[in-house]
C-alpha cells in the first residue's frame, strides 16, 4: 500500500506542477495579463494551494478522517482540472484585467478557467493535508520494526514528489509550449483521473484511523482557563500545578516538562479551592494540565521561527513567477534547441536532489568531524543555513538582471543558461530549509498536534506567496507613480527588475538576522515519562 500511495502522490505532483510550472506564461501569453498582474495572480493561486492544507488537516482530524478527506479532495481536484482544460480549449479574451475579471465578451471563458484553477487549488490542498498522514497511519507506532519502514515511506513520498515535478517540467511543459496548452492541461487532468481511480481501487488495503477531534480545543481551553484564573497566584513550586496522573487517566503516558516562560498561561493549571469534578466537561475549561499549558507554549515559541519562514517563502516563490519572466526575455536558444523558461524549475528540482546527496554524503560527515562531540547540524542550524543561502540567491538574480539589461542595450541578449547558478543556490536554500522545517515542526509538536503543525509548516508557503503577490503589486504600483513605467513593467527591458531583486535581498538579510536571534533563544521541548 505504501508504494501504491507513492504512485498516487507522483500523479498528483505531475498534475499540480503541470499547472503551476507554466501558469505565469499562460496568463501572460494566452490571457494577455501584464507582467506584474500575472506574477501576482500566480502567487495568490499558489499560496491558496498551500493555505488549504491547514484547513484540511483540521477537518481530517475532527470530522472526516484522512481517507475521506483524500477522496473528497481528489473529486474536487478532478472537477477543477476539467474546468481548466475546458477553459484552455476556448479562445481567450483579448485582454485580461486584474485577477481574471474582464469586461470583454470572453469574460465567461476566463471565469471558467479561473474557477477551475481555484477549485483545483482547494482539492490539491486537501490531498496534501491527508495523503501523507494516511500513509503514516499504515504503520503501528508501538512496533519498533515499523520505524525504519516509516522512514523509508517518507523518503519514497519525497522522491515521488520530485519525480512528478521533473516529469511535468519536461514533458507537460514541452507539450504546452510546442503542441497545445489544452492538450498539456489534458495530460495533467488525466493524471488526477488515474489517481482518483487508483485511490478508490486501493480502498480495501488501507488501514484507516478514525478522527480524534480537533487539537485546537485544548488550546482554547488553556487560554480560557488562564483568563478565568487571572486572580489566582502561581505557586513557586511548579510541582503544585495540576497534572493528570495515572489515576485520572486510563493509561500512563508521556508528559511535557514545565517551563518558566509565558508564565501567565500557568494560571490555567493553578489548583483553586473550588471542587473539581473530573467527570464534568466544564472542569476542563476551569483547570488544565501542565502538559496542555506546555503545548500552547510550544506553539507560541514556534511562531517567530514560523514567521521568518513566511518571508523565506516569499523569496523562494520567485522561481514560479519573476524568474520565469526573466527567462522569457533572455535568449532561450541553445544550439537548435529552444528551452522553455519554466523548464528550468525542473533543473532546480534536480539540484535539490543533488544538494540532498551532498548534505548526506559530505556536509553531515564533515560536521561530525568538525564538532568534537560528533554531533550533526541541528534542524535549527540547517534552517539558518538555508535562510542565509537565500540572500545570495536573490543577489545573484539581481546581478544577472542588471547584466541582462546591459546586454539588451548592446543588442546581444544573454543566454538563459546564465539563470542556472541562481536556481542552483536557491535549490540549496530549499534543501536546507523545507525538509528541516517540516522535521522540526513535526518533532516539536505534541502528539495531539503533529498533523496540525505539519500543515502549519506548509502554511508558510501559502502566506509567503501571498506576501510575494503583495510586494510585487506594491512595488510595481509605487515605482510606476514615481517614474513610468516603473521597475516591473510589461516590457522588462524598460524596467528594473534588478532593483526588485535587491529589495528581496535586503528583506532576506533582515529575515536571517531575526531568525538567528529567535533560534538562539529557542528551548526544545522536554518529555517526562512517568515511572
């Protein structure tokens, strides 16, 4: 069943990237969107596809379960893909206004395309929120023999995503550019149709876990109880705070150790003189355990780390927007072969794989030798390295754009090959950050919140794309007012995209400094096992 689920994720990855990789080119060339508006639209859509998982994870945990969430999401996904394909068959409007709103007679056709686009984003987000946890449900957490199998599944899942990206970035993108956009989108639609059929066919072999309720309830209970007990004094001895012991629970389990920061929330665990009825559901809103309080503290500690991930995601989202637009105004010919600018994203994905091998075979052994204790780079250190590499990636993009503008003035446009170094560096940033960030959030999450915090980590990509859209729109508008046509005009040869990249370089630098500050002060969770 695990290989089966990996195959389904590969098909989903092919479909998603069959849309995402070349979407900015489709909106610009077929729907006649402007440079800034096209990049903004893609960022909003891409962000939505990474925002939905946080909602999907909540629904899966509280109501539907992982299996039902994946099934319903795949149906929505397929419907959205069908609408996208139908919309691409219809001749496009002569003009595209902001965010798909158009006053021309072809506005209905554009509406079909954008409706399918966002329906597919919702379906994609639902699949992302539940397919990986569904795979994890196939293992027995109490069986040590399943531990290496679970680790292999996560590796297989990641490889499936990578293979889907490479396939769509080469075959699907080539079909879209050289044969037909409609046929290219039709291939992506077929992938989702096969995934849905395969998922339904595999129903008998899946082990399903019933939904256990939303972990957000405990967070609300701690917050409510803390404010309700504001008048109570927190005891100096933390052992006097309330904690559910084995006599209050059906089985003994791990507890979170008490910490001294964010002490206000400790009021939720202060034992008052009022009688406590453990059989009453109201008691959990009057007093909470230390473990519940510490779970909320973990979320608060993660927030600054998480926030810096949003700014990192805003910079990395340029791969799907301005990097591709930069490539479209470069010389895409290599000999007799024409290279679609969107295909360089596949090169970036290959580079991520190379960076993973480099880290496992060279960097990790080197750090073991460098540190006298034989320790490896921590997850926080790896995330910091990725944040630092992003500064160089944006600076390289700025320098290349300045060089490209200079070459245009001399009538000798630069080859698109010059984009490869910035893709390679941004791949290193992705390798260090994305994988370590998921591991870190999953590892720090309490057992009751692992699915939610994994989705929470994905939310940085969503908000980063929204932030990128806002930055592009703001800079394009302000610079157009200062001096027409601005930094990001429809003709990039008349603008200064390099200034925009320098702004992202500065943002990435400040983001790195802020991250280092909070990461250096972060306290890892400690688990206490009752003896």
